[in-house]
């Protein structure tokens, strides 16, 4: 029975060990990507098999429930799609390919374990397993004499160390007040402490900083544009999707402990949400590099998700799970286009998008679906996700926050639609060469387009599962 409780983790550990063995044997190319892709697919299947499993192990520090199992399914599904998109590796040095897959799967393993951790030090260890793997892999970019990837790696390490230190300081405050590191015991005392003790509010905000860092939320956002721009396209695709799922999951679990009342803690997080949305959107307006634009966009989306988290009710928390699932699909659509427009792994700008509809209608339509979704245009999953989050906030009485978020969503439409417009406008060159795309890439593009629209039109299934998952916490 205990094996079933941690079946996805065991499968992913086996995948990591297989990739480690492949690195010793110097296995390269299709065989190596097959091991990584097969392991991620088996992990996804394991999450389905173990979906109904529940229980507590490791002295109560590791809990399996409907919430953790749903997050593991989304994480492993996202990992599979990211690895599928990254075939073959165009932006990674050939001698680093083994380590690239190894560290990516190791980072996903840390996030998988973090979704079940219900004890603060266990959560911190899982967070560091995920982070340390990414610290290494960010500098694996093809090309000699490049400074940007080294600079990106250093910034990610420094900001990660700072975020971890702040979170540890916050844990010391919470432990000092509650005399425990177990979330169930903290949850029984925390709402009263947040009402009566200002230092408890400070400690809780500091504790959340480690997850703000993963989510790229203000004020732990400064690493994002440089890391997105400096890392390889494959690494950036991973960073833009998978860690954000884990961060959103832990924020749901931790913020659900604070109670449904509106306190100073709620006001602090509300201000951070407004700053994150506003800064991210205004900074994105002036970007020309597409990956930097998506970096600032991710800062804004973190603010939207925080609006749902502040509600501390079933609808608000479930809407965040729905939103982050759709966000992964929309980001993958944009990065699929970036990946295949840059055959040598280089960064692309708006000029590179011009005439895309004639070079590759599939990629142009995929980019339009992703951009329209993130702009919140119906009938995409981005529109439905924002609608559900704003509905939950209105029910809670956060009218001013919803107005600010809607204004920000309108601002963001400008640069998202600018991406779609660039793809469908005529380039300056007279002769446009068509881009050859394999059948697999076309199918993947159509899958993302259909998923973005279909999940937006029919949100009931995912929302119902998310409702049941967060009901365990609340």
C-alpha cells in the first residue's frame, strides 16, 4: 500500500537513475530523449493509477490526498509536454545533453515531492532539490563565449539563495509562535495569530517569499527577464511552466491555513498582487525580445493568480488550479513557436515573427491561440480562467482588486495581440520560404490549439476535480 502512495515519485526516481546511468555510458540523441520522454510518460501514468490513493507517511510529514494527487498529475503532464516539445535539443551543448535531461527530471521530482509535503522543513528541502537542479541547467546553452547564459545562471542562484534565506527567517517566526513545523497544527493557531500579532503577518509573508520566487511574483521577480533571455529555449520552456505549478500548489496549501477572514495579511498580499500585475504588464509593453516579453508577462500572471488565492475559499483556490493548468498550455503554445523559429537555439524578436502565417500557418495559428489565451480573449482557457478568478474575488467583496486586475488585463492585450499581428503581417522580404515541419510537430501544435479552446469552452470537468481537491484543504 505504501508503494502505491508514492508510485509517481518512485517512477520518476527510476527515470533519474536511468538518465544517470545513460550519462555514464555517454548515450546521446534519440535514445537519450527516449529514456527521458518514456520516464515522464510512465510517471504520468503512475499519477493516474495512484490518483485515488490517500494516507500519511514519514511521521506525518508527507501527505497523499486529492489535492496532492491532482497537482502531481498536472506536474507530470507538463513535464511530458515540455520534453516532447524539446525534441531534438537545439540549444544545448551536445556533451551536456545527458545532464540536461537528468537535472530537469530531478527538478520535477523535487516539485512532485513538494506537493505532498505538509511539514515546513520537508517543504524547504523539496524546494531546494528542485531549485539546485535548475541552478546547474540554466548555463547549458549552445555557443562559445556567451555571457548571457552564465549571467542568467548566477542571477538565478543569487536570487534563489536570497529567497530561501528569507523563507527560513519566516519559518523561524512561525515556529516561534506556534512551536511546530507541521501544517495541520500551524493551521489551527495561525488565523488568530494573524489577527493579533503583526510579527506573525511579517513571518508568513517572509515564508511565502520562496514560492513567490518560483512563481516570479513581485517582489521576488527581478531574476525573471534575464534568466528567460539568457537560458536556452528548452530550459526557459521548463522554467516558465513546471516550477510555477509547484509554487501555485504550495501557495494554495499555505494560504489555506490563514483562514477565510480579511486581515492585514490579506491586505499585504493584495498590494503585492497589484504591484505584480501592474509592473509586469507595463514592463512587457516595451519589450522586443519575445522571451523577455513572456518573462514580464509571467510576473503579471502571478498577480492574477494571487487574486484567486486571496479569496481563501473553494472557488478561489480551484480557479487558481484551473488557471495554472491553462497557463501551462498557453505558454507551451508560445514556446513551441519560439523553438521551431530558432533552429540554432537563438532568441527571437518581433521581426522574426513577420510573415509567419505564410511560412508556417500551423505555427502562426498556434502562436495566435497562445497569445489570445494569455490576453484573456474568449473562448480560450485564459478568458475562462480570469473570469472564474474575478468571480471568486467579487463574491469575497474585493471589488477594487477586480477593477485593477481587469484594467491590467486590458493593458496586456496590447502586447499579446502585437505578437499575433506580427505573425500575420507581411514581412519585408519578397520571397518567403515555407518552413518544413514534421507530422509530430503539426499534431502537437493542433493539440495545444484544441486544448486551449476546448478547456476554455468546457471548464466544468477540470473545475469539478479542482473543487474536490481544494475541499480537502478547506
